[in-house]
C-alpha cells in the first residue's frame, strides 16, 4: 500500500527535488488512492464521522 508512495518519493529525490517535496508527493500518492481506507480520499471516518487530516499545510 505505502510502497507506491515511497517509490514515487524516491523517484523525486533521484531527480534532485527537495526532500520535503518528495515526502509530500509520496504522502499524496497514498492519500489520493481511493482503495486505501486508512488515509486520504478513501479514508474511513472517526466515530464522530469526521475525517482525520494526515498532512496539514
């Protein structure tokens, strides 16, 4: 599941991007995947029916 995000982050580092940018892109890759139910777009709500943000900008 998270391998996709790590792979994309590593690819960004290899092209010379800043580490913070690579980490952010790696997280976004996981959060934007609707099949992953623990975070992001497909994330399950808390008992109070609120989604928990995982990355604050």
